[in-house]
C-alpha cells in the first residue's frame, strides 16, 4: 500500500505534538517550580536570584521534554519507515540511533520500543485528522487503548529500573523519581483516554 505523504506527515506531526504535550505536562509535575517568599520582591538582589532560578527551571523543563521525546522520535521514524516499505520495523537500527545502552537494559529497551513502534504504526494507518481521532480509529474502545497504555507503562518502567544501577546519584532518590514519573505518566495517560473516549 502506497502511503499519501501529505496525510502521513500530518499524522506524524499529530503524534509528535501529542507526545510533546504529554512530556510538558509530565515535566510540570516532576520538576519543582521555585516559589519566592513574598518579601523577596522588595529586595532586588534576592529577586535577581529568583529570576535565575526560574530561568533554570524553564531550561530544565525544555531539557526534560527534549530527553523524553528523543527515543520516541526515533521510534516514530522507524514505524514510518516500516509502514512505507511494508517491512517489519528495524529495531536494531533503532538501537543504533539511540546509542549507548547498558547491556542489562538492552532487552527491556527493545521491548519498550516494540510496544511504541506498534502503537505508532497503528496510528499512522488509522483514519482521522487529530491524534484523538487516530486513537479512536485505531483502538476502537477505551478499554483497548487503556490495555495498550498499561503495556507501555510497564515496558517503560521496566527499562527505567534496569538503568538504575548505571545512574549517578543516590539509588533511593533515583528510584523515587522513577516511581514518581511512572505514577504521573500512568495518570496522564488515563486522563488522556478519558478525554479521547468521552
């Protein structure tokens, strides 16, 4: 089947926009926004420090979103190529694009990417002009979509936990952050499903 490039590009952009929105919502829940004491606005030197903290927070949000999207962009490209060539998705090529992944985490990364690539392929071949319409067309029901979300959440979380031994920092703190991200992502996806299938 020959894919219409204009329609495919539109679907790809809808998918990326949706992933970006989810990443931004997640960043807002994960990163702590600085809150100035009320007296700070009356002491200019302290207010300058607060402005610097806010700028760090904003750049932290942007960096979080960019890192969150990196693997997803690669997965979407692989899904698109697989649909265009009508061949299985080349997950080994995806592994090469992403780069240096510790040996113990590689199988879990591949499992996560396989779930994500299948999802993107489904959306790319579904009918609709919006992300929500693509999801409704592809998954047919809220239950089916939530089952996919559950699989994706489990795969992402397993991969993140497999990376823990290689991360710098306090293991307990890192585990807490990963668990917080997992809970927030699951909640955001559930809210998303509620809106899509309302």
